[in-house]
C-alpha cells in the first residue's frame, strides 16, 4: 500500500534536495508521513530559532540550503499536544529503510550527540542528508 502526500506535503517535497526527495517518496510507499518543513528562508529560520524549534541560526541549518538538505516530518496523523515518540521512531525506521533502498545516507534528529547535542535538544521530526 502506498500513502499519497497531501497538497501541503507536496509543496514541502518540492523544496527538497533530489536525494532527500527520492528517500521521502520511497518512504511514502510503506508509511503515512506528513512533511512539515523543508527549505526555510531567513525569516522562517529566525522564527524557528526564536520559538525553540531549531538550535541553529540562519544560515547554519541544512534547512537553509536551497534545495533543502533537511526535512521535518511526522507520522500522519500527529498530535503535537501529546507527541507519541514510538510512532516517530517507527516512521524513522521506514525512512531509514527507504534510504537504504535508494542508496542515500541520512542523519536523524534523534541521533544528535556529542558536539551536535545542544542542551539535550532532540529533534524527533528532523531528517537530513549525511
């Protein structure tokens, strides 16, 4: 079964680097995913930083490259009021399998560690090209 992307997700998909886009298309064949954010211009990045949704300032995020080398996504449907971490990890498993299938290396926000871990910030919905 395949899960087609919504109009909003397709708009995000169009902002992604071709390799990341290929992974997300492949992942949608096995998992229902909402694409939240791809490319962020300076105003969007400044807002994400100010709201604590990003630990990086413009232009340091992979979201700031055009096409975007990062995407924020969530398992559909998602409740941001009570985030079900298990569903995010299942979704990321589907995305990782898709990446292996198409030969693209990824890095996940839940893997931020060492110098990348900023005050315990874990970004469950973040996927980026390695």
